[in-house]
């Protein structure tokens, strides 16, 4: 016996199966536990400083070293790394 014949010959059985399937879906949906705005915390912070028209040595002395010292005093920072592309300084902290 194939499925179309079974469905035509026993409509009440098929109806009960679909109602059961819908009920299981509704119960599962209620117990799913989704938040509209979940709490997310990214273990990283970024500091980007733009200071163009200055020599790399001056950027290091005036910006990079004081910034590293200030960020280094924060508890929980495991590593720092700096990017110096052109006149921009990007500091990323892994917390």
C-alpha cells in the first residue's frame, strides 16, 4: 500500500498524525528559549587613532608608548598588538 492510497482510505489517521505533529512543534517552540536581544560580550576591544603627517618615530613616542602603558594597566588584558598602517594606529586588546 502506498502513501496516497493510505491517506485517501484513512483520512482520520492522517489528520491525527498532522495534529500531533503540529502540537509537538508548538510545544517545542515554547520550550526553545530564544531571546530577542541576547547578551553578547566580545573578548576584544579596539582603539583606533588617526595621526597623519607625522614621522613613525614621533607616532611611537607620542601615541604608541603612552597608549600601551595606559592599556597595560587594565586588569584582565592578556595580550596587546598594534598595527601602524600609514598615519593610523590600531590597538587591539584580547581580554
